[in-house]
């Protein structure tokens, strides 16, 4: 069994979970469970959670050299064991300062199931999706690639 398949199976054995990183109802970027409670230490509470606060707080967008443009484009990556999807976008719907962003972090889905995982998260956080000024549109992280092969 490949490492990817083992990570996916580990994630699927756990309950499906969608988290939200960003401003809940006022300025201040935190990781939230459905309902709004804050997760203060994701790596302690969710063993194997692959992203630090600094990566979630615009680091993934900056690493991908995504311009700070509030346009509804949602970028994504995946990783960890258990397997997680990260969906992130520039967002000034609550915090109007520059470099404000939001993201959904989702486990319990396989590869390639990015759209299903994103839809699941959007359903868990309707308030976040509805407050955006543009529709959230999942981007292809590999625009030059026709067929994707999962690497071991």
C-alpha cells in the first residue's frame, strides 16, 4: 500500500471533519469548528494536522505567489496523515486589511475528491460562503496538467 493510500484510509476511518480558518464575525484569524468554537492548538487536538497557524494565515497563499486580490478564487493543496485538503482564498469580507484570508481544512475524503471535500466544507460553513462578494470558485492547482497521477 502506498503512503498516499494509507493516509487517505486513515483519514476516512476518522469522521469527516471540516474546519474554518479566518475571521468568524470580527477581525482575528483563528481555526474554528462548525458552530464557531476556536481550536487553539490544532496539532495537539488533531494529531497529524499538517498546517501551522502561519501557513494558514496567508502563508499558503504567499508561498503560491497568489496576488492579494479579493476575487473569489479558491486555491488548494493536500497532505498529511491522516489526509487533509486545504482550501484557501483572500478574504476581506470581515477584516478589510490587506493579507486577510480564509480557508477550509477538510479530512475524510480520498484522492481526487477536492470538489466533494470543498462542497462539504461550504455546506458546513454557509455563513462564510454567503458573506463573500464573489462566488467561491475552486481553481485547478495544475492548469497545465491534463491527467493527474497520485505520487507515492
